[in-house]
């Protein structure tokens, strides 16, 4: 799975604690809403250097809803991080040493420890770092959130709460949100017009600092999708 110094996280291992993390407001720390995104790494590009001490790196793609999950959790918990975008239409060879499937998101820390798969990266970040807890501590409540994720279309009405996890925003809301952001970008909002609770939930999500700071211009989404469907290698860097 890994090459060079990269390796998977073993039991009990964790990324650096919050106390070692630099101020996440510094431009070099990061991502959309803080600094302009850089062009993606493509085939033939040199691999990035070691992850700076005190940060965690996320390999992402600007328009990927799965990677957006991880970015939302990083932002919501105030974790200092840097973003390396990957051209998913023309992946660099070295990236397969980070994830043999060649998919984003991937997390890597300064010790070369690597984690991939969006839901796994999100749960890891919530457990390994201090700050706002996005998943319940109670195993049953945590299992309930995971079950809700499978049936979210009807659950919000039945629960009669503002968010899928209850009265406050939690992990499940961040896991679901990226696909609703696509509805906005593709002007398909009418699909939720018949579900007032979903519309209220979307409005509440847009007020969340993590969601609003990572929100991408719908025109950029549509431009990306047009190029992506044409198999254009520049799709992932649309607008840069």
C-alpha cells in the first residue's frame, strides 16, 4: 500500500496533538476559503516533500464530494492542514504509493502515516484530535448515525430535528452535505422542494462556518463537470 516512508497507521498511533499544530488561519495551512487552491499534481509530476511538522496533509481534488467530507471535518475541528490536489484524470505515479486505488481523499502526517477512504478519514480525525466531537461517544448512538446515513431521505422528517444527528450539526451532516452541494451547483434544487425539512436543513448547513468557507462557486462546479465528461485532463483545474 505504501512506498518510501509512507505507512499505514497502526493501532494506538495518532497524528500530532492539537498543541503541536500551527495556527490554522495561516495561509500556508491551507485550503479553500483560506488561500487560493494550487493546480493539481498530474502524471509526471514530482512527489511533494515531507508533511510539515504539526500539520496533517490531505490529498484531495477540488470538486470531489468524498474529499469534501474530509475537508469539512478538518475545518470543523480546526485542525491545521495543507491540501495537495490530485488530477484524477491524469494521476501521478507516486500517488499510488499513498493509495493503491488512486482515489482521494488520503491523509498523511509528518511521520509518513497514511489513511484513506473518506468515512474512515473522518472518523479518525474525530477520534484522534481534540475539539468539537462530531460523532457520539455512545456506541449505540454512533451506530444510529451510521444507519441514518443509509436512509437519510426519510429520516429527517421522522426525527423532527434540525440536523440528521439531532439538534446540533454532527458527523453525519458533513458526510451527506457534499452531494446536496452538487444539487445547488447543477440547479437541481427543485428535487428537495417537496421536502420542507430538507430545505431547512440545507439552509442551516449553509450557515455553518466549515460549510460556507469550503463552498465552491456553482459556475466552477458546472465548468468542471463539462470538462470532466469530455475526459479533458484540465477538468480538475478548472478556473485556475
